[in-house]
């Protein structure tokens, strides 16, 4: 998909952007994809999912800092690339005594008017990642949850790297 097919909704963000507000769609045939906080939230630690690329459009700067909170995409299939990062014993957003960072990609079949969120967690030596449809009660649409819920993988065949 050409880079022009993605429309950016939000301006540049700081290291710890506030939660995204209500989404405004620019066209009837588009959907929105978000990253954001990961499932973990420990004392002196945090996890985060940063969208790094959708199809051929890069969404981070040279230092891997996110440029956008919400990304509007045309309805249809997309390759969503993201970085999962978890830091523990953090003094600032960038300085942590321990950190884990993994890059992954996952397939999304976006429906017009829907809002999707990429989520991830690292448990038992494995990175689990998924996409939920926030417009449909956070229904799992791709990947799998760490508790074994893998509706999208089994029913729709929309697992992570397996589709690519």
C-alpha cells in the first residue's frame, strides 16, 4: 500500500503522551489503529506498545520515538509493525535498570469505522501480542492473549508472523 494511503490524525507526541481522545474519522471507509500502554504495570516499571510502521509508512523517528498516537488507515488488510518495550526500576521514561524490547508484526483486516488497539505482554519467556477491536467490546481480531484465547488465530487464521 502506498504511503499516501495512511492519514495521520495526531501531532508529534512526547515520551509519555496523554491517552488519546475521541477519534474523528476523515472518511467513511477508514479505520484507526492505536498502540499504547502494555498490559503490565508494575511498581517502578511499565510496558508500552509503539506502532513503528503500517504497511510501508514509518510511524517513528530515527530514535524510535513515536510520531503519532492514532493512525487512520483505509479499510482492508494491513501489516502492522510494532515495538513492545517493558522497563523496570525506571527513573525516567528513557532510563531503566532493566528493559526488554521486541519488534513484531501482525496482520489486521480493518473494517471501516472501527478502532483497533495493538496490545502485548511478556510472560513465561514468550511475547504474546494481539489486536482488539475497541469499537466491538474489545473483541480479539488478531493474535492471541496469554491466557490461551486465540479466536483470531484459530477461526480467522490471522496470527502474527504466520500470515507473512
